[in-house]
């Protein structure tokens, strides 16, 4: 899934090192939600792996929190609080 996502992500953002890392995570979570019912080829294999359905609600909630976080500057408490919902309490410590 991550490999397929990177094929679609803005190539200009890929060149900027860590500047867009928050948007990268946000956009990947959105991609996960939008592509929940697909199977993905395993690299270097003829096998594929279905994604299943049990994780979609958690991914959607994390995506929503990431969208909110990206509305704030990275030096604000709202930014940190929303990312902690996604990445855990250690974020921003």
C-alpha cells in the first residue's frame, strides 16, 4: 500500500526532506481509508495481501486528527495534541 501511495504523492513534496512529513502522514492515512478494500502485491513475490476491513475506522479517526493537526503551525499546542492522538503521547516530547 505504501509503495502504491508514493507513486501518487506530489513529487515536489518528495524533494523537500522533512518539511512535509506531517502532510505525508496525513495523506497516507487518507490513502489508506480510500483504498481499504484492495489487495496489494507483495514486493518480489507473486503473492498479494488483502488489506481487510477491521482497521478502517481507526485509520479514518487518525486521518481526521491528522487533518486537524495540519491546520496549525508545528509550534502550537493544538498541532502537538492532534498528532499525539495519531502517533502517541511521546510525540513532541
